[in-house]
C-alpha cells in the first residue's frame, strides 16, 4: 500500500506501525519497506500534486492502492473521527471528483473540500483540507479510481476550532486511529488484488497508449474495457488483433466495446 501524507507528524504513526525506513536521494521525504511506500508532501495543492506524481513514478505497476491520509477540519463530525472522502471538491475553481466506494466498512463517508488556505468558518457539514483534490486529480490519471482513496481524521470543528497547529496533537490523532486505518488498508489491498489487471493485459494497455493518443477520459474508458475483457474471458489474441486494426483511440474504444457487447449479454 502507498501513502501520501502532508506532514511528518501525521506520517510518524504509520512509519512506526509498518516499520518503514527512510529512503535516501529522494526529492521528498520517502519511507518504505517491501510492501509499503509513504511520501511526505508538505502542505498545499502544489506540493501534494508533485509528491503524488513522484510516488506514482515509484510504483512497479498500475495494480497498486494509494491513500491520502491526514487531518482535516469538519463541519459536523466529532474531533478525532476517521472518515472516507466520497466526494473531493476544489474550492476555487469549483470542481469535484468522486472516489468510488466499493469497500464494506463501518467508517463514515463525507464530502471533502480542498482549499488554498485553512478553513475557519465550516460553512457546510463536510470536511476541509488543503491537499486531497490535487492528490486525486493526479492519481486518477494513472491508477484505477477504485484504488485511490482519501482518509481524513477530524482535527478541528465549529466547537473546537484550530487556533494554532499542534504537531504533537496531530500525531496523537493519527495514533488513535492506526488500527482502523490498517483495517481499511487491508480491505483496499484485497480489492486491488482481486481487480488487478494481469501483467500481459497491463503490457497490452501500455503498448496501446504508446501507439495512440488517449485523453484522460479515454484512458479510463480503456482501463474499464480491459478489466471487462478480463472478467469476460476475451482471448488476448482477439484483443490484439482488434487493436491492430484500429487507427486511433476512439476506434479502439468503440471496437473493444462492440466486441464485448455479446459476451456481456450472455454473462
């Protein structure tokens, strides 16, 4: 599992829990072991976007889970609560992304708004942070959206506003939720393993992208079609022949969708 965390204080409980070791020669503070990677981005959308892109470059394949973890203000949940972001929006300009929620978990879900400065008014019953939208917008360009999730711990509320940042308190908030975070990570990793694209299919996807230009939307459509092709047992040689006959991204998506249509009706 892979993590992007804004602050060292937020990262320390995860570093300790998973026994991560500092990597040398990295542009961001990076910690890892055989199964986990964690990058500390710093505060704000620009730093988070850069750190997310850097971490994506470290991943051995697209079959990886990625979590943005940190503290956030909230207009309704109690301080110390852990929640999953089911909608991540950008304060200005107004945009929204929707991390798919397929995991069965008891954790509450909530909207989350990313702002360029700390929120002090809590105008809606949602969460407020300074990184999540940048994280999702970059990660969604490389990974299957279901594999990209945002976990936040409530650090301040209308009843308990954040007057001054306290690193020790932030670390304690994460420490108190490490078990719940680890449980979520295991669930997410299980889903990643279940939905992972086989290496030969991933290679075909990469080859297809290198030969034709795909927009971000078309890339997502292609990923979904490849996953459907796998679940419907479409032979690789048929897929390759179909892709070789298509001359651009639009034709590839249309041809693959048409090829899968009869199999969907029979499944």
